[in-house]
């Protein structure tokens, strides 16, 4: 059991990668054979099950995809501050394909100093540090989809109220990452290429690519972001190994600690931080079960000096909510939970 499945953080606006059955049809390259048999009589003779030459053909490749925004079309972009939005890319074709990820937009009133694409590889709905790699292409099986995040940043000197329409163009490419060309003739013995995609944004219908974009408007930047960092997620004891090299097995104790830091120059108020866990797989530890590491309760939040602050409440089974009246500039608080694997 992976620790990432034991505990998760509820984050607003998370988008998860999913897959579903969309009936793309028989896989490209499949050989279909028709074998006729002839039965007849002539005079006093009856001829049965005479095999005739078979007919066969291969199923052609259908290139079909769609790219969809997952948030509102109009987005504000604070100058000098990066922002993430996401898209869902769906392979509706009948074969596994590579798809190039390209920038797609119109003539802009300002430039991005960063314009990158990241893939949510683990379906978590957020881009983790290990996933923050500028990605040029993805590979999708037929009837599957992926979430692609776009990060944009513009220089702090950019003028306000400027507009830019910019987003993601996805194009189907072959194994050498070259764009497909639709077959002009029908060859029954080979896999022809057929485009069946619609037109997205300004790309044409049936061209093997699909784009969509957001409309960005530059606004005044400001220090309004709290930094939330996972300090650790670790097993401290299990029923087999005790505290010596413990493993995530049933009965093991798992500790989770986050940092909520205000690195801005503005006071943050009315902070609510929620940690979710699956009660069918883990339960909150009892006070007597938790030992060492300064852990005295199954959930609490402290300041840098170890003083407990704010409120920590189990709002429902599987949900712990930490409420902090305010976090002043330069201050960091530390939410904790202690759980037992069932």
C-alpha cells in the first residue's frame, strides 16, 4: 500500500486524470478475414463446403482527439506571478498514439516569459515537483484521456489590462514524432490514416490536431499566496518491526506533517486547511498509541516553537480540518496527523 494512497490533501480546483470507454472501435491494424464456402448440386452430385479464396483487409487508423479547457475561459494573470491552468486531452481514435503538445494562441498584446506544459502523471489533480518537467508530447491509449497543466508567467514590468489568448494545441504524430498525413487512397492491405477530429479554436476540421486556449488579462500582482509544503509522511512503527526500519503494513503508525508558510508581506486571515484520509484503509491513532516525535494527539497544529495554535477538528470521519485565525508575514505553522493502517 503506497503512502500516497493512505493520506491526501484536499486542494481547491484539483483536476484528476481519468479514463473511460468511448467506443473508439476496432483497433487499427486488425486484420479482418472473410472466408466464403460454396455448397451446390449439379446433376446427381451434391458438392458441400467448397472453400473459395478468402478476402481480407486491415482496419485503418482513425485519428480523433479533443482538447478541452477545465476552467473558465477568461483568466486574470498577475504580472510577475506564475499561474497554472489545465486541459483535458482525449484520444478518441482507434489506436495508441503520440501527441505533440504545442503552444496555441493568437497575436498577443504581451509576451510570456514562461509558457510550459506539465502532465499530471499520477492523476493526483496537482503538479508535484517531480512532475514539473516541460513536456513536449504524451502517449495515450485509445479511449483514454490525460490532464495537461499549462504554466504561464509574464514579466513584472508588463503593462496592465493587456490581453493574450494562449493555450494548448495537441497534434497526433507517428513513432518518429512527425505529423500524420491523411491517406489519399484506400489500400486494403495496409493501414491508411483517416482524420476524424473536429476543429478546435482556429485549427481546421479533420487535420489531426485540436487546440483550445484561455484569454489572459494582466492585472496588478500582489503577495496573496501561502506556501504549503509536505515536510514529511513517514511510518514510525509497525507491529512486526517496531521502530526499527518500520514498513507501511496493517497496524503501522503513519505520521503526516505539513508546513503552511506566509512568505508574503500581507497578513492572511481565516485560513482553513483540510487533510483527508480513507477511513476504510486507515484510522486516526488514539493518544495512547502515538509515541515520541513530539506527537501527543492524533491531530494538531503548532507554531515554530511547538506551541499549539488554532483549532483542529475531525469535521467528519476521514476529514481533519485545521482553522487558523491569521498567519502574519514570515510566520509558519505546522499541521500534524497520526494514523494507523487498518
